[in-house]
C-alpha cells in the first residue's frame, strides 16, 4: 500500500541498515562528542567567572570564546534535548531583531533585580537576558562593561554563566537517553524508522548551512544599497567571521559522515567545503564591517554563494541518494 | 456515497467529495478545490475589508465612540477569513511576495503616529522608528525630503512601507490599521488592549493627540489600500488568475506547495516565530495583534487554515461550505493509517489553540499568558506550540507518502531553479 513514488527505486536499493549506521555514526562522531565539548567549555566558563568576573579579565574572555566556539559547533543540532525546557534558546538567543538583549539587560541593571541571586528564578527571565549573546554585551559592549570585581554586573555575569553551564550539562546528560530514540527508531517514538531518524540528522546539516548563509552572512550583507554591518553576529567580540568558520567546520564533519557511502557526492562536498574554507580564510574581516565597502562586500557575497553551492549538493544529490525527503525546519517562514 | 469512519473516541470528518465516492481523488481535483478555497477565502477577506472600509469612512465622517467601536468590530471580523488564508503564503510565490503589503508585523508604530515615552526613540535597527508621519507633513527619510502634506495610498505603499529598507517600518495593512484604531497597548502584562480615544479623530478643539484630520486621512488611505490589495489577490485566484494557474503548472509541485504552506506556517512561523519566541521573551509586544489583544484568534485561525487545506473544506463567512477533493483523500488512498494520524494531529492542535482562545475570551489575556513566571499561561501557549510541531512531523510523512519531494526551503537556490528539483 505504502508508495514511495519518487524515491522508490533508490530506497529499495539501499539496505535498511546503511541508514541506521549513518545515524549511529553521526551520534558517535559528531553529536555526542560536540555536546560534550560544549558542556566542558561552558563548565570552564562558569569556573572562570567565579574566579574573575570583570569584563576585561583575560581568563574570562578566553573561556567565553571557547564556550562560544563550543556552542557554534552544535548550533545546528536542534533536536530533542536542546529543545526541551528552552535550553538551547536560553544558551543562545540570536538574531535579536528588536534589540531585546540590551533592553532586558539594562532593565535588570537599572532595577538591580535580585533575580540574579536565585538560579531557579533566573530561569523565568526572558531568554534575551540570558545566554552567550547577553554575556557578550556584558563583556564587550561599552555601555555594559565593568571592571569591578564585585557588585551587580559581577553577579549578573556569574548568574548567566552558571545557567549556561547548567543548560549545557543538562543537554549532554539528556542525550544519553535520547540517543536511543535515534538508534532504535520505533513506531511509538518520534522517529518511526531509520529513514525518519536519518532525515532528522540530515535536517541538522541543512539547517546549519542555511543559518550561516542567511543569518550569519545574510544579515550583515543586507542589500547592496543598504548594508547592515551592525547586524553581524557577535560583532562586539569580533567573532562574526569565526562563527562562520566554526560552523562550517562542524557541518563539514557531519557532511562527511552522511556522505560516506556516496563517494562521488562526498568528493563534490569536499571540494565545495574547501572552497568555502579558503574564501573565509582570505576574508580578514572579523566582524564583517567591510560589507559597506563594495570590494570587501563582494568577498563576503562570494563566501555566501559558496555555502549555497554546498546546500545545492545536499538537496539535489545527497538527499536523493540517501532517500531522505526534505522536511521542515525552524527557519521556514518569514 | 459518504464514507464515515469512527475510531475509538475520534469522529473523523465525513468525506463528501463526489470524486472520492466515484473512485479516488486525482491531483487535479485536489488542486482545483485548493484554488477554489483560496478564492473563497480571499473573497471573504475582501468582503469583510469593504465592511471595515465603510465603518472607517463613517468614523472619519462622524467621529464618535460608537463609530470607533464599530470600526474595531469590523476589523476583528475581517481577521477571521484573512488569517485562514495565511496557509497559502509559503509555497505560493505570488502570495508570499504580496502578503507583506497587508499583514506585515511586527511594526515600529512610532513611524505612523504618536507613541508613549516608554516606547523610546530611533534604534540601531531603525532610524525612522519615531518618525510620526501624522504629525509631520514634511520630513527627511533615508536622506531625501518627503512631502507628506497629502496622505495617499501611494505615499503609504511606495514611500513609507519598509522605508529605509527596514521591515519594521510597516505603513500599510491590517496591523497599521489596528494601531490607528486601538493605539498602543500600554497595559504591559495586565489585561486590556490599546485605548485610543475616539477623540483622536474628532474635529476642532475636541481633537486629542493632535492632527486628527491627518490621522483620519491616514486611516482612510490605509483601508483603501487594504481593499485594493485584497481585490488584486482575489483576482489572482479566480478563473484565469496567475496564482491559480501556478498551482497547475506542475501537479506535484502544486501538491508540494500545499504541504509547504501547511508545514512552514505550522512550524517555523506560528509555533516558532510567533508563539514560542513570545513565551521565551516574556514580551507583551511579541503578540501578533498586540494593539487589539486579538492574538489568540490569529493563532486559532492560522491553525484552522492549515486544517482546512488538508481536509479540503472551508466554511465561508455566510456559512456556506466550499469543499471537494482533498489531500486527505489522496493520503487515505495510499495509507489510511497515515491519513488518520494526520487528521488526529490537526484536531489535537485545534483543541490546544482553542484552549488558548477560550481562556483569552474568558478574561485571561494573551499578554498575561506571556508574563515572566506565569506557568499556566506558558503551559497553554506551549500546548499549541507542541501541537503544531507534532503535526509538522506528520506533514513530513505525508510528503514522503505522496512522493512529492520538492518542499521548498526559503532562501535556498533550489527555489530559484525549481526545475532542478524535479530532474
């Protein structure tokens, strides 16, 4: 009865186990280790903030960078544990199109809101006032930095880092049980069979690349007439380009896992990712402030194009070869 | 012959289509009914917008509390059919390119009229956030001087809408009109909508808020534009219209467009952008209809629109029903269990969205639900979010079962080269 009109031939030619092996490999070599890195780097960030909470403390800033790298490396894996209890949103709320983060932080500081003393109450705060992007304001934005070693700013930094570390640890721990849903799909679970499990992992790959092209690059690019350098992600800490690179490295890792049985496609992906890495390395524009300059802008546009090229290989070659039909993601819509 | 199926506790809608009875629905039949429903929904939106236009004209001609209330009621009524059209946005390029003119949101309302001091001033994102066109007949915008002495639909549409390339500069459509009727909702997380006095439209010394004549002119121009925009889109879906033709250009792509609309509106747009983000940000401004406190209805009728695309049935504002061959018929023919799953999920979502609507109507306002620490409100809203996310999984299964694999990702190159998807 069940027809698979378009993929029928390809689907039947695929041994069922092959799909499951790809999913298991993605869990073992990508998802679980990268969430482990996030848990460790955010635990370190928490420790650093306890030791020194001043905005300019070198250890704190270094730990912030490592934790942010850890986050960007998993930012495309928005499945199960990261989505429960708003954990991922609480770690990372961006893009902030209405300026909620500075507004929420300013309100907390103005009111000296005692919510920072209570980790349980802190969870009820707007996600805009929590997580790495809020912390970036406190560490790098001239309107929010403070070199004081105690006081409200310090308490807020500690509260934010404590919550980030706890959420990251909860996500890692929750994956220990959640992984079974992907490894052993069942009619009662969120993934009915191997194909649905594989689609979930494949969607993470596509979503990550789309987010990098549309948001990390597309937002500062704006239009030629109206570039938007101030919309670049994490520009205050000069991490905008780095986030593109870290995310590309992580999605590349996943792309190689998912294409391991399709050698021609894998080779196309290698070349396409190599091209994107070269373009990113040559940019020398850490916060994309160059988007207002026609020549510098052109280089950012070419980088964006190279990512769209990778996405085309995924959509037109890898997805049909794997027998996964595309699905919906959180970026669909406006 | 009618096919009626009863499961334990779940009464499934009777399928009354003649094509189903005769054998099974063809994709052509399904697409024809889909286009017919679109035409009916936009025609109903046009009818109710014309009623709004009459009410607005009456308000401006004879300002009074009664006439303002009548205009508000007409606005609320106009949202019922319009929200059910939103499922046609994603997947139908003609609709998606057009809809920003009538339903853009959120807006920096200070562009249009006076705002409370707590609103703030110009922002990093928007230099025109407090431009206040109603108070200023001449102003600078993006480096040029604009003469807005006469407020016309053309000024709104071609100069002010998305001025300076900022999406929050919404000068036209339902939400601009909503702001002009209700004003800002300054109640924060308390119950209550915007409380613009009718005297904001009064003549002479009775005028409050200043420039009442210009405010009236703006309201009339925005409403005229809404009506003409809805006339245009209704024609696109009528016999010989481009939007109708587009869904038949490739039948699989047409079916895919139906499912794209259902999935994108359910997941990324309503569950994500509009509902979940509002809860997580605890911001009463994150309501879809924040001036009128009508957000519960926005979500409800969006959900209903998704459901009636699948079931192929729409109840018009006069109570008549447009129905015919449906996606449900197609799926039932291939995989009856999946059809039941899809119908059940859609019904569950409507139950959850209905709970939000009923609570709001009973006095638990949507902005109260969004308040920091309001766990009951959060649970209500998240019930809707979870239903929408859950039904999206089933929509993905339907895509797989029907073998229409061209779900279009916004921003993807494959959108620009749809033929490549089908090669």
